[in-house]
């Protein structure tokens, strides 16, 4: 027996209308075509699907079985069609984000809060890209956006600039290095460096300053939260290097100071890496727009 969606819609329409004429009007076909469709379906089933002598027209036991099937299947089909329509229009989709910047969790949450209000049907998830190779995962479509400060030349991947930032030295106001106008690599010798729990290759202080200068701090202490890092720094338990926008975002505390790294300072850029083919999706464009707005807010503080 070959049952099509139109057969299920026919069974449901006749049951609800109580007759062929009204059902034909609902289905926008002629009564003759509807009768022919029912005859073909009954021939396949080998049983009658309607008790024709009753008024209104009623389903037989076999017809009721098909009606139960229609009630189960048709809502799922309609939901799938609505989802496909949303995908075509760009209002439905998946936005799984990997973050290679530990401090960016605090920056990204306000962005996603604004995004959620406009794109409630987009499945949003955040994965800490520090725990796996985020860019290969992007290429393999395991994630959809990677927030990174280290662009690579990858076929089919576009790095959209979000904003620039400056890693700055943070120390207690009473620390001897607080007297210096800027901090060089050699100044970290003998210091306890407080960092996020991230591989040193992904930390600006190492990749941009200490590793090239072959300088090693006396000790490294890893701390998860920015507020705790600043608390420890203010208590003279160590020094830190944080993005300038992160320090500005936290309520100012006069117990610690910030200084540029090197006389010229160090400038870094944050990017949203996406598959190039996804850039024209409306929700992807809006995410990047909202990220730019939040970046400008941070830079204006």
C-alpha cells in the first residue's frame, strides 16, 4: 500500500468536513477528483475507508486508523516545512560558537543577549575553543563561529575583524614596577604571573612578548575569573596581563595600575571566523553587527 501525504490530508479533511463537497472545497480540488483519489486509496487498502450511507459521512474502522496516522504525521510534516521555510529565509538555524579568547566570555554574553531577542529560533551554543582545535572544527562544520585573535589562511573561511585591543600590564599600585611608564619583557623576571587557565601559546603575554624575548617569569598562577585576578593583583600576590577592555569593564579599583607593554605598546585584533558561505545568512550578519556595537561600547569607556 502506497500512502502519500495528500491521502492523509484527504482523510482528515473529509472527517472534519463531514462530506465530499465541503472537503473538496477545503482541498481546492474537484469533488470528482477527490472521489477518484478515495477510490484509488481503498483499492490499495482492499477495504472501505468510509461508511458512505451515513450523513454526515463517517470513517470506517480502517479509515479511523488512517486518521490516527494523519494526526500523528501531518503536524510533524508541517513543522518540518515551517523549519525549512525558516532556513530559506534565514530566521532559523544553528549558531554554535567556539571561543579561543578566555576573557571573551564576558564580552560575548551581552552580544548574545541582544541576539537572542531577535533570533529566538536560532539554536545558540557556546563551546570553549581552548579545549579543542576550533578552526578545524569550523571547517568540518562542527561549530559555526570561532572568536579568535589569530587569523589563518584557510580555504572557505573568512575572518571578520571585530575590534582591536591592547594587552596591558596590571599590578598593585604599590608594586615597584608601578613607577615605570611602560613594561618590557625583562621586567617579568622574578615576578609571579597570574593568567587565565590557558595554554601559554594562546596568551598574548607569551606569544607577543615573553616567548620571543626568551623570558620566563618566576612562577605562573592560573585563575579562572577576571575579578579574582584583579583582587590578587591588588593584594600584591602577583602581576597580570589583560586586554585593556577587560580591565575597563571591571569597576575601577585604585589599588591596581595598568601600564602598556613596551614603549610602543602592543595592538591585537579580535576576529569572528566563519565559513564564507554562511556570511550572507541574516542571523550571522546580525551577530557580527551586534558584536561590532558591543566592541564600540567597550572602546568608548
